[in-house]
C-alpha cells in the first residue's frame, strides 16, 4: 500500500498565502479570543433586545474567529512552509 502523505518541506504555499500569514502573524493570538468573546457578548445583547436573527448571525462568528486564532498560533509556532532542516535544528537546539 502506498503512502500518499505530504512530508515537511515537500509542498510549498503560494505567495498570496505567505503574504497573508506574514501580516496576520503580527496580530496577537489573544485578539482572536477577545473578538470571539465579544461576538458572543454582542449576540447575547441582541438576543435580550429580541433581535433573534441578528443574535444568531453575530453568535456564529465565534467559531470561525477561534479557528483563525488557532491557525494564527500554529503559523507562529511552526510556519506554514517549515522545511525539514529548520525543524531538525529546532529539535536539537
């Protein structure tokens, strides 16, 4: 049976992805958590003011914001295009 997994350094991201990651990696990961908690608070406020559709719409922002925070953290720690040599150096350092 063949192994079709991609190894580190085998595939590279395009320039658009790299440019986006360079800009967004400068944002603190806590910003995404704060925005997610803020969207939940705004959703509760809409719900209490009997604006059910707005509450549902804004409340659904929390999960994507948390996922963006996780992705942001992973890019900061590992990089999207980490090569085998750089990961080997960080393990032995």
